[in-house]
């Protein structure tokens, strides 16, 4: 085993961070490897912490990812969104208040918290979203999701995962109180340009 193939202590492993940055930038292994002047296989091993990069190679990988190498040495980070500072968003629908829970620049996934009044929801017209997967978690209350002409009623603690490009609607079926729902989309819904 060469020095570049030796495993590093878990605290020194950078693979997951590099992979996360690459995926967030929607770059392929081949694109980063070509720009950094290494093979795709070697980069894959680095991302899986099965090999370590020299300082020069790591610098080239970071340059290809358009990050500074110093960003890798900080504690795992991401933008923190504090409960008291959830940015309110308007995603359409009626009788709802919605908040963006993920940083605005996040592209891998997007999480939205909805507080839906009785009878409130997306409206009667079915819609679809440009994402690969949608995950729904009912934090409290009751939610009816109509998916492909089938109504699925979700109670507190229930989840639903589906392809959001399928036409669907949703509404709170409570007579009193608020239905609170966590929605997660992957990848994140495209931002307006």
C-alpha cells in the first residue's frame, strides 16, 4: 500500500466533504478529476476515504471544486437556519404559512415547513414539481394527498414518498387546529434566474 492509499484516522477524513461539495455543484467525478489532473478512479477512492491525496493534489481538487482548502478543515458546516428566523416563503395554495428550512443556495435538497389551516392546502388544481423525489412528514394534524386520482390520508407521524412530477394536490382535513407538514424535495427546486 502506498502512502497515498493509506487510510487516515476518521477525524482526518475529507472524502465525504469533497463528495458533498462536488454533488452540490452538480459536477461529475470525471469533470473534477480531469480539471484536477488525476484519474476518476483515484478521485473516487479519495471520496470514499480509501486513499489520501497529497497536499498538491488536494489543492487541485479544491480548485476544481472552486473552494478553498481551508473550508475542508472547519467543523462540518452548512448554513444554520434558526427556528425563530425561518424565512417565510409563498409557495402558492390557500390557508397556509410556509417556511424554507434549508439554505437558499442548497441544490441537493430542499426542506419546507407548512402550517396549514383547516381546509387549506395546494388548491384543487393538480400540479407537479421538477424534482426526482418528494418526501412528506406530517408533524401534527392530518393531511390528504391526492396522487394520481387516489386520496391518501396521512395522520401525525405518517410519511409519504413519491415522484413529484406526478400530478398531485394536498389539503388539511382537520376541522380545527393546524396541520404542520415537513416537505423535502431532491434535488432542490430550481431557483428563479
